[in-house]
């Protein structure tokens, strides 16, 4: 199919984007980043905007910078740029590992970090990683700028808390604390396919017990899920097999309405979420122990 007719503009500055948004009904406008998600929706006429604003020429949104607090990534930075970044590999190997799991090289060449965050596909890797890394997302509009914690950003299927007149400009990822461990795993039918279920976790070990665990899954519900109750259960406990099994079981039970489709039943997705949570917690605990001993 071909998309319904629409107007197309490609401003070169963020102020130009905001000016165009101010001159149009924001509900009738779609912002296009890499186009990997929007173009299929347009072609299938599932989205029928009157105007498409292409962000591809806004050079100020394409960057990876190190700060005192961590790393800041521009919304129009490609996934390939993240994959090729020595800074990301060194400071945020979890983000790097999740990136190379996304699609295939042509997809990563075009797809952007901000596009994946704003699209909020429940099977996407980046929202779950943003949750466990404590990322903040910065949005601007004619009304000003606001910073949104990842925990508040993702709402439901393909929906975030962004207002129609807001533009996502950057993602701020704080540096992991010393003695931290991390892990990322997903199950897909083939490499490059959307994940059936994925899980990711970070944690620290202090005096032999777990501190500040963060656990999230994706592909199992209407959005990436963070398991606060399971995190509380693990906090202050030794990362024993028995404790991790208990935490994984609680995480699986917390998936109230798992997705069901031709690839996996709801029960299988819930079961797989628990299995993967157990795996990433064990792997994260091993990395944290190695970091604590300097191994």
C-alpha cells in the first residue's frame, strides 16, 4: 500500500521544528526520526497525519557526549553510532549489548535512539534498558524544556507521556556506580526478529548483599515493565540461587496481562519472563562480584 497524502517538511534546527509545530495542529503532525517505525505505519495507513516533520537534518540532535554524571545521547543519534562508540562500550556496555541485538545493520544504520524511545514499542530493547539504567529523557516545546524519568516516560502500547507539541531531544544516562553488575538477554525466533521476551538488570554488591537492584522485561506486556516489588525483595539479601529463584518467580507473577500472539501464548511469555529474570540476575551478580574484587 501507499500512504495517504501528507505534507512534508525537513527543518534544520530544533527552533524550526517548534515553529512549524506551533503553526499546525500538533495532533495532525508526525515527527519522523529514522522512519523505521513510522514509514510502515504510513504505508499501511494506520497513521494518517496531515504533516510529517522529518528530523533528519537537525544536526544538533545527533551526538554522544560524556559528562560528569554519565553519557548524553542526542535523540537523532543512530543505533549504529551507539554500536560504534568506544565511549558507550566502555561506560555503558549494557546499552551497547542491547543495541547490537536490535534488527540488522541496515536497521541500525537508519533507526535512532530517540525514535525507539518515542515509539515505545513493547518489544523494543531500549525502553527496558532506560528503566534499569535510570535514564532521563529531555523534551522541548514552545513552553520550555522538561526532564522526564524513564519510569514515567513509557505509558502503554506505542504511547509515551510526550505531549503532541513536544520534541524528544536527548537521553541522559547516569554512570553506573562502582561495583555494579549488569546483564541483558532476549529470546527471539531468529536474530534480528522482535524479541518474544527480553530481560535486563543492574545491581551492586556491598558487604556481600545486593544493593539497588533494577529489573525490567520487555516483549511481555503493553510496555517495558520494571519490577519494583521483586527489587525490594532482593535488596539487602545475598544473591543466592534460592533468593534469585524467589525473585524471578515474583517477577513472573507480577506480569498481570501478558501479550499473546502467534509466536507465544500468554502463559509462555509469563514463564519466559521469570526464566530470563533469573538468568540476568545471576549474570549481573557475577559481574558485580568481579567488579568488587577487581577480577
